[in-house]
C-alpha cells in the first residue's frame, strides 16, 4: 500500500513557481546586505522538542523595541501559522536573508527579510480546486538542516520538498488517502533524516478520518512509516472508511514533538474512542524514533466524558519538561505533568498524572507552551484566550510565578524576552521572570499566528484561516 500511495503522489513536474516584485502596503525597508553571522529559525517553536526558546542574540532589547519600524508585506494568501527563517542563502542566484511562509491554501512563499520582496512563490497543482473552500492547512513549514530545501504542506494532503534556491518541487508525497476529510493542521517537524507530519480532521469532525503520524524520507519523499492512532494495529496509510473508529485528530500547534536525545516522538490526540489497545483517542502517546512502536501512553480517567463533551486534550501538543516529564494541556482548562517512566511500557495507562494545574485563565488551551531552561529552574510560559502565565518547574512540580490578563497564541522566548501575540492585534513583550511589560507592537488580528524574533527583525503573519480568503499580510519589524 505504501508503494502504491507513493507512486500516485510523486508530482515532480506538476508545480508552479513564480517570482514577484515587492508587494507592500506600508513603507518598505531599505535594501541592505544579508546579516553577518546570522542565525536560522528553521521550524515552529525553534527546535525539534518545540521549546519555543531562541537562545542566540537577536540584537533587539527592551529599549530598542519601540524604535522598530514595521513593514506590511502583501501575500497571496493568509498565513495562519508561523514563519521560518534562513539567513544568507542563495535564492535566484543572489544572497538573501529569507522568511518562508505557507498560506492556508498551500502556497509557500519566500520573502526577502530585508526589503519584503517576494523572491518566489510555489503554488500546488490543482490549487483552484480548493482555494476559497473549507479545505485549508495551518501547518508551519520546516527547513532541512542542510539549508537547501524546505518542506511544506498543502490542502490536497501532500507534503512537498521545495528548493530554497527557486521554490521548485523536488518531490511531493500524499500523507492521506482522503484529503477532503483528513487535514494537515499542525506544524511539520524534522528529525534524523525524516520529515514528520500528522493529520487531523476539519471543523465539525465529519467522519471518516483518523489522526496518524507520518515519517517521510527527506531525500526521496518515500513513506518510511505511518502510525495510526485508531486501528493502530494496521500499518501504513489506510482508507479512513475501512477503520471502524473515526476521529483522534492530531492537531495541536506543535504537532509531533521529538526528544532530541532519544528520537522519541510525542503526540496528543483528540476526541475518539479509547480502548488502550488499538484505539487511542484523547491520549498522550510516545512512539519510538521510527514511529513503529508505542513506548508510553496516557489518557485521563474521565476520557469518556472528555470525548462526549468535546473537551479533548489534543487541542495542544505535549512539551518536554525534563528527560522523563512532559506537560500536556487541553480543552478542559488543565495542564497536566506526566511522568513518562511511570506511564511507559506496552500496557495502557489511565490516569496517573503527577500534577494538574489550571491554564492561565482556566479556559481551553489551543497554543504551544514555551520551556525556558535556566540554571536554577525550568520556566514554563503558556497563553490562552484569557491570559498569559508563567510557572517554574523543579523536581517534577510546577509553581505559579506570575500571570497577566492578556490573551495570547504560542509564546516564544528570544533575546531574553518573552513575546506573546494577542490575536486581537497586539504583539507584547514581557520580562520572562517577572511578567513586567517591556513594550508592545501594533499588528492586525489573527488566530493561530505566532512570531519569530531573529537577526534584528520580528516577523508575524496576521489573519484567520476561517475567513477563507486568498490574500493576507506578513508583518516585519526591523531596527532602524
């Protein structure tokens, strides 16, 4: 089945790329050379463990934040996700610092970070068949560590490898047999030579669909492994209607989270049947590095209630606290500390969380927490629709440090500051340890969008996938 799916999905010649002159709706930045000794931001929330912490110097301070100048770059689509960034790469035979974004209808666009010009634009084959419809993706792309290619999703259920140099597709592979039902909502990841992608369902949870984890060979695009969270005894891509259960979406912002030390892959699933054998709805699941074996698992004791009340814990993705503990949020307004050692093995585990605390405002969590490791403690930052909060983590336990009544999407720590985008239209900066406001920048409204802060610049898309528009804006702030 894998071979058949692969043969039907390789579409090397069926892509469209174009190069455009700058399209901006506010004053453009001046043309400047690439940043000397720059840094890359190659995926959602920085690293394969999705820490959300960028440790290199950004060149931006609390004092200089207010002096940053905004450029609004017009895009052929809404980016309801995060940008990624590569510094000093060759595009169209010249050196550029580049932001890469994927729109809700699957266009992937390379934007010059210095002047906002569109360097290239990839349009998936048959784009017109779904543009403007319910079929969207909110997946952040990921760059290959060798900096020659990026990997991006599209609503036809494909992942494509695009050349940084010109945006042309090197391969394109389907990760679902039913893209009209199975959605690629979560950010892509990259680990040990593989692109990692996950699937969920569209708004309304219309069956049939199953959440699954897919590993793609980065060189060839071949399907190395598929692990299904429903009918998990069946390997490979399956016809969703052939499984007796539907749901178990993997749709948290971070998607698959990888332990860099072991290669273990962690995901959280949404509403569906849980039986602790082959059906793993409303669960936190740890797979080995090859995604072939379940090595730890957890579901709350009230899993049936969560399922029946649409309070799934899979609204967010797990995040690593230390070598054996992870933090898992959920729609029920809880943050759970889980010990993977006590939840390990082949048997199923119902309940057994080490600790449970409230989300920042007690409301559902749809965002990815950030984990900032300091010598004296590990700091955790999370934001929901009603608040932003910080905890310290020591010896398996969380302690509340501060909170603010400002909403936010997925927080990031960069240059020693905490950045949180309020989707009502404000990007805020905080002192991570005290919660003191360090300044704010005006931006348009949004949804899942989150910023990146790198090389004296901040990039933040605005807009909402649910508006179903085919245009959008990328905000770029630069130091003068």
